C-alpha cells in the first residue's frame, strides 16, 4: 500500500524551521517573537502600563523556555 500523503512529522527538523528559530532558546522566545510581530505585545504592554499591573510575560517566557527548550 503506497502512502499518498507525506509524513507530517519528519524525523529531522526542516531547514526553514531551524533558520526561523535559530535565535530562540525555547518556546517562550518563539511566542514573544510572534506576539511582537503581530502587535499583541504592544497591546498587552499598553494595558499593563495603564492598569499598573505586571502582565507576567517575562516569567511566562522564562518558564516556557525552561520547560520546552530547543536543542
């Protein structure tokens, strides 16, 4: 039986993914980069500044980086 679809979980990470994530230590860095590019981080920072409450972004980023590291 032939496989009509490519394997969605390749054994090796594609080169374009490695290039995109080369400066990220882990999942926290990736999420921060995406939220910065989409403008979400600016909105969160604005609300945080106006309310005087810390959003917890830095702690969350550090936790995610330690829990989901890229090797």
